[in-house]
C-alpha cells in the first residue's frame, strides 16, 4: 500500500495555515507597540480549528523584481471581525478623517463642485484642479500612522480626461524623503458628468508623523481629499512551521503552520526579496506573486512572513523543475498484522519478493503514519 500527500490541481505554492480561534477579539487600540526587528520563531506543536491558506497565482500586484513592496493591491477585509471570524482580519480597522486637498500646501487651482460638474459630491464642496503637466504639486502634512507596518493610503480624485500618471513621495517628520516616486496611476474616472474615484496605494512604514506629496507629472486631474488606514490583516492563533514543496509544472499541497498571536501582517519575502501578494474576495487566502515563484531556481529557499511585532515566521520552500510529487510511504502487506485465512506467498515479480493471499475469508490491518494533518492518497 502506498500512502502519500495529495497533489492539488491549482498552480503555484499552496500552504495551509491552521489557527486556533480565540473567544474574544483584540481591539485595534490594544496592540503592543511595533518592534522594528522581529525575532526568528521557535517551533511549537500544531493545534487547529479553522483553516486559512496561502497560494500563488498571477496577481495584479508588483512582484519581487520591483524591490520594496510599496504598492500592493489588496482586498478590503474589514468585515472580518473577531466576534464572528478567526484568522486573518480579526480586528476591524478604521479610516482616519479626510485630509482636504485645498487645506494642503499646493500650487493648484481651488474650485467648487458646482462649477466643475461632478456627479457625486466632494467631502466638503471644494476641490483642487491640476491643470497642465509640469511643476505642479499638492503636499499634505501631519499624516499620522498609528500602528506602523502596511498602511493604506486613499486619495479621492478624478481623471475625467483619461488615465493620468502621477508620482507620490512620503517624508518623515523632519522632512527626509523616505519613499520616493511611488507610481500613482489615476485611471480614467469618466466624464459627462464627472465622477470621483478612490486611488489606493500601500506603504510599509513605522508608526510616526509623515507628509505626502503628489507632484511633477501629468496634469488635468482633480484632488478632493486623502485618508489613511492601517492595513486590516492580523493573525490570531497558535501555529507551527513546516516545509512547503513548490513544483513549477505541478505544484503540490503541503500544510504550513506558524506560531503567532495578535500580529499584523506586513508582507512576505523569499530569500530576503519582497514578494507581492493580495487577498481573495473572502479574505481567507493570500495570493503570492506567481512571477516571483516561477523565477526561483531548484533547491531550498526561505519564505518569510513579516509581522509588525513579535516574530517572523520562516519556512523552507523546496523548488523542483519537474512534475514530481511529495514522497510516498510504502507499507509491505506481508509485514502487517495478518489474520486467519490470509497467507504470505513468494513471487519474484512482487514488491519485496512476496505478497499476501486471501484464499477464503480473512483480515489484515495496516498501521500507517501520517506525518502531518491533511488529505492523503491511499493506493492498494
């Protein structure tokens, strides 16, 4: 009998995270202060209740070749509240108040919604209009990131005359530029009547006071306001780490568990290189950039999940180029517990040179070992 880990048909790295649900949630203002240098984890025993998984596919995010994961497409998981859900997103986030564009430092033109013909209202009735391309800017000060880690920046704007490319930079409280020229692609929001859109970018920064500037690129867009939100993703539970197999042509399923409690996920990297990711619509899967995984060479690689406090988790990704499956365990029938009516007979063509013959009625018992929880194939 052969006993082996099942292979799923999905493409990419699939790893299941098993977590223990807690009876009470952790309010968003009760988290410890972020640690800037997470410590590698220690192993612990696995316990589970509900499952969450990590997989890879072609994502609409930047991949590892882009360097720091400063712009990441993400699903809003704010409906996952601790009292009703476990695992990712169990602390409901809140947005900051709107920071009005016309109250920022700028060299644009202040307009009103009435004379610009917008279908939907602004946050307070006024807006900024960026005319021709060139040395035009809007600069917001005193933007506070409370928790640190992955933060969502939402700019309410409009591009009624087609998609316009802007640049966004962030400065710390003493005016030093800490993030330079994030691409802010303001996709066409429609004209006649004009419509507002929310343009989002994600940045990874420590807690602190920052300023943000949109500047020096394409014109003919509108700005209404800006707001911030700490990223919604947290883990809540007791988890362990194991190896994950990634086969480029036929990826295999493996379980992955980690040891964390009340930590907000900042991001992933493989061998120290950031890997883009996004969430599915139901917020129970993380999708890693397939582009980054497909560029890995054969052998062992380290996959890190990075959190805003406590410890990282680290697991091994074993990459192979051919369609192999996880190793199977073989149990010879003649070495198992054999009941009456069953006999062992020699055969040079049989596995191990012999086989079991059940000549009338009888019984035998296979004792097999499952190295980890999950789905297995059994072949007789």
